[in-house]
């Protein structure tokens, strides 16, 4: 059986059709170029926007990590908002990474580091003040839960994982899993069926 291409494919083969548009996030106007084969190519989707706008800077020192960065809206918005933090951005999709690099340059951002990593495979032993993700729900619960568990292992003490997930796409089961792995879990915001969840490491 043929498996259709997804935005979490490592090497999208869909025909290129780049588009460039502007969007305001956290009070900053961004110019994004997107393409076929990446998630939410026509606009910054509602869940991602809600996560970006709800996120609060952690109270501990350290870099921020955007897992599954796509063409870059989360990581680049946080890099622009918190210029004294370094933001690392990872994805398995090479086309998305290429776009994220181009969008980093186009928006004059210098405190972001973008690189390919299948989940945390290339992150090494680094620890972060916060991990932020709009996880690839279509990749399945196994992948989503692996992101949660590996995020915990890559946070400094009192570091935070910030997640956006729709109720109908598994927010209740995500909360259950996060409560198994983190000392404190709270739903920071709910809107239009989306949950913004913050899970804190003790």
C-alpha cells in the first residue's frame, strides 16, 4: 500500500510552489515563505498562534527549543520576542528546514539555530529552559508521547514543556501522559477546542 506524503516526511517530493505572506505574532510583523510539503502553508494556523501568544518566558536560564519547527513561526516568534535567549529549532522535514532558514534571514533574526533532527536524535545532551511544540498529531500517539518524554529528559530543573493540542485530537490522553512524566501540569489556555498545556519539571 502506498503511504501518502506528510508534513513530517523527511524529504517531501511534492511539486514546489513557494508563497510569501506577512503575519503578526506577539506584536512583531513577520514575512514568511512557505511551500507544498510543510504544515499550514497558507497561514500560521490557529493552534500555533495560540501557543505563541500564550507562551511565557520561563523563570530559569537556558535556551528554548522548538520541536517540529516547520517553516519557523514558533521558534522565530520566540527568538524575536526574547532576544537574550537562544532558540534552537529542529525538524525532520528538509524542505521545512530550508524555509525556516530563509525566514530567519528574511526577518533579521540572529539568535536562532536551525538543524535537522528526528525527534531529539541530534540534540545530544543539551538541556533547555523550555521546549515548545505543536506536535505532529498525524504521526500518531507514539511519536507525540515520545516528544513529551524526551522533552522532560532535555529540560533543566524547573524547565517547562509547552504544548498545543486539540481536544478532539487527544488533549485528554496527552494530559494523562504528561501527568505521569512531569511534576506539575496545567492547562494554561483553552480556545476553539485547543488546549495550551504547560508541564513543569521538578
